[in-house]
C-alpha cells in the first residue's frame, strides 16, 4: 500500500495502526493512516490509490456501496478540523494461503496526525481512559485533536475550547501530564 501510494503522491506519511502497531501477534483488520506534510495533497490520494489496489488484485471487496455511481466506496468528513476521507474494504495478500482482511484507509489532514495516530492505534480501553482523563481536565480528546477550556453542560459541549498544538503523539501525553507510552504499552 505504501509503495503504491507514494508512486501516486510522493511525500505521503503512511502508518499501519491498530493491533499491528501495538505489536500483537494477530490482527483481524488493518487500519492505514495517510497524510501529507503540506496539509492539502492528502485530499486527492484516496480514489487513485483504491483504483490501483483494485487493479493489482489486492482489494477484493468494498464494504460501502454508493448509489451515485462513485467508483470509490468511501466516506468524506469536512468539518472544522479539515477534510478526512475513509475507505472501507477487504484485502488479500497475493499468496496462496493468505486470508481476507478488513482494510480501512483513513486519509487525514496533517494537523490531525498525532491524535489520529493515537486513536487508530488503540486499544479501545486505552483510548477511553485518555479521553476520560482529558475530560476531567476540561479538555476534549478525539481522533481530530485535543482542545483545552472545553465547557460542558452534562454531555453537551457549550464551548469547544481552544485546539492545542499536537505535532506528535508525545505532545498529547505532555498536555495530559502523562509519561509517553509506546504503542506496545497501550493494550490495557
């Protein structure tokens, strides 16, 4: 995937997340996070990448079907954080006994890289713990970013607060006054 993506758009930053990044012996699905340092070039990579992976036989099925004739089954989110695209499909390595795996390609703005990397690496329990800690500090942590000065009334956010700079995963931990944990230390 990395080689095909960089053929299409040089300079991309690509990371395999989830249980693979946490060093687990097995994984049921594959989450690939993709961005570009310029903050804009990521917006054009998904469709040509999916088409190339289909042509090579690596992608075997799409998990989302569109009735609009779009050849790429994906979702697009365009909000205050920027434009994010996600493809949901099934892939298979070209070896005889390889298994089909669910594949998510998540294409994000560079500004979201650290928080998205943290979120998509997991584990789910680790993510919930980090979000709960942030909430207790009047912050909000999501895959899009970390904000401070968040005001809530019950579960509703009255004031979204101010986005903090999170250029690396380590900076998220620093803002939360936590020692950095490597991905393989995030399974609890």
